[in-house]
């Protein structure tokens, strides 16, 4: 019960104007002191108690040092709640919580990477066997293997980049140029793409980066495509029908891999065409698609193929329609759509975690892709491929091939 609920009746709040003002002023002062105490307490924790605790436990494993700091944090929150409760601002008592582990098994789902430190995931998995199954929505920092019965699941750019390399190899393209943004996730995608292509006897003939805020990408294009002869064809207008006479019967010898936001891709690709590379196919990670139909701006991306979550194209059996959800929930639009799909899959995975851990060749149709679990207890995603056509992203393969995950 909050103070608003406690004092919602007329009997609890003084009727007199002066007394009412004094009463409200006292509540504001108490709330202010509570927030001030929280800030002061946070400073003491960060500058005094945490360093002393780490120094005291310096000879112990990392997980023990983290647990010691966590115990200080728990004590601090209990004291804060005690003060707020004594002030009458809140009536939640953390001392009365039952922290024992339930007798029956259950699953803890950690939150999305924006709200959970990957170091914490590593620390949890570093404990060895856990008392309960844990599904983390992030990957561990240093490749720690989840304990038996637990699993790691996330929207990794490495996975998308590796599947882009496999997709190009399936099309007969064994030479590639890499052009990505300078963000950490883009660098990871570039490394994963290079590793996957080269492990299958592919070749990277050029590599460049485009920076945020730049408009002229000519230097990056020259750096990446310096060893590639131009096609010599005149650039066509965005969205124009392809010329049948100019269509090549053999697969293209080279492809361009990009991993960047839509704004950067819309600037890059017209400049690539103007540089004379009009016939070179382009493949991308899901970052190139904003998640919203925008044919006016995305016409510059026509022809680009990218891998993405099937839910964005209503290709997930049994899942709510993407359009229906986005009309009702603003946070599920745009970039948030993939996070929403991640949440759908996290919930759907819970009954099948043991089954997938025992049957690595089984798939569960999910909103973020076909889901399976590998030998390292990590949930892998097989995404769908889409292509921009007339400024609209359209799926290429139609739908997921569903393989039952349970008998």
C-alpha cells in the first residue's frame, strides 16, 4: 500500500486548509529525505563499502567478491525501505519476505541486455550447478557454459552475421567486401562474418567502416572496393525494374556485407551505385531494417537482403500478429519489436528447455527464429531472409519450416 492509498479517504487527510498544507508539506519533505538518503547511501556504497569489501575478499573467487558486494546492497535497500516505511510513505516490509527456494522446480528469466550486465550472467554461470534452472536473455561475457538445465538466449549480431555468410555461400558467392558501422555490435558482426566465410574457403577482399555523422562515404567505398573492378553499368533509379538483357546467368562473383543502421545504409548504397558497383548484391544484418514500413526512404535499400526475426513478417505459427500488437503497444514498434519477440520466445521456451537440451536436432518455431539448443547450452536462432522491394521489406522464403520440438 502506498501513501496515496493510505490517505485516499477524507478521514485520513486533515480537512482544514492550513493543516492540509502542513500535512502535504511534511509528506514532501519526508519523500525528499528518502531520495536524498538513497543518493547518499549509493555514494557510500560505491566509494567506501564496495572497495573495502572487494579488498577484504580479494583472495576469493570473483563470484564470492560479487556476492559480498551484493550483501551490502541488500542491507542498504532494507534500511532504505525501513526508513520509507517509518515515514508512512510505503508499507512494504522486505524483512518479511520468504527467500527460501521453493520445493518444486521453477525458471528464473533474467531481463534483456539493456537491463542486465553481461558480467552478471558470467558470474551466475560461473557458480557451476545452480539450485534452479536459469534462462538468461543475454550471452555470458567470456563464453562461460551455462550449467546443466540452464541456457543462454539473446539477440546476438554474431549469429546474424554468420548466417549472412552462410547465405552468400549457398548462393555461390565466395568473395565478399565488409562495410560496417563503428559500433561494438557492428564490429562483432564483421568479425563473425569474416570467420564464417573464411572457415568455408571464402575470401574477404575489402574491409571498411563508416562513422556516425558522416555523409560522404567515398573514402570508405574506395577502401573496401579498391580491389574490385567496377561493373561499368550506369546506376538505375531506385525501384526501377531490372533490365532482363543485363541479367547475369552465373552467380555473382562477389557480395557486399553491411551491418549498420537504416540511416547509414540509405546514404551508403546510392553512393556505392554511383561509384559504378551497380550489379553487386548486398547482404545485411537485421539492423538495416527499422521494423516499420517506410517505402519513401527505404527505396534506396531496394535489392538488399537481410536476415531478421520471422515475427516481424507474421511468419511465426501461433504468435499474435505483428500489426495487431504494434497498434496497441507503442514499445513493440520499430527496434522494440525484436525485444518483444525475444520476450515471446523466452516464455515459449520454458516448457521445452529440458527437451531441447536433450535433442539438439529439434527446433521450436519462435518469434525470433527457429529455436534450438546446442551442446554448449545456448539457444540458437535460425532467421528468415527478406529483401527490400519498392521500399518494402518482404520475406524471401515464405515461412518457417516447422519441426516439432516435442513428441
